[in-house]
C-alpha cells in the first residue's frame, strides 16, 4: 500500500486516482475554488490567504463566510444539485480539516496538504485524518 492508502484506507474501497504531483504552493481550500497559486487557510500567523472580511478562525462559521465571499452558500440536500458547483467541507469535532470540489463527473477533487491532487468519492477521505463531510456548499450563480 502506498502512503495515501495508509492515511486514507477508504480510498482503496471507494476508488481514487492521482491527478497531479506534490506541490507546496497551494492547499485543499485553494484547490476547492480552483486556485493553485496560493495557500488558503485562516492561520493565526497570517501566512495563508484568507478573505480580509472574515475572522481568521478554524471554525465552520469562518469557512462558510470565507466561501460566501466567492458566492457559495450551504445547501440542505446536495443530492438534488447535479450539475451545480459544489464544495464539501470535512470536519473533526466541529473543526474544519479539509475542503474538496465536485467535478462534472460527480467525483470530487482534493489537494492533500502539500501532497498530490486526487480524484475520489466523498467517503474516500472520511476517517481519522479529516473526519467526515460536515457541510456542502453550492456556488450561487
């Protein structure tokens, strides 16, 4: 097993594929909004990008507000949103841990920290590291 499959054992059962090499210049939150030139995160040292109008807090509310600056809003039933622009927010104990974006195919794409981008199912990344999907956001166009 490779390191990704050890870290995320559900990937083997649900399927995935690596879609890019490692890259330290962007992360999951940036990738979720199709950016690959900066790191998005509300870090207290203000190293990463974070919208100026949003508190630099690792809270669900702060992530909702940050993605709202790009037109995203929480949705009640993501199963009815085929063809919409969706992002999923994972959390552990209510703290955001990861963000991914849905592809037109219905699969999801994630940047795994400084590691690779992968294509996967939502359940593929659920587990000890990222927790579970806590919220789906839709870009209102």
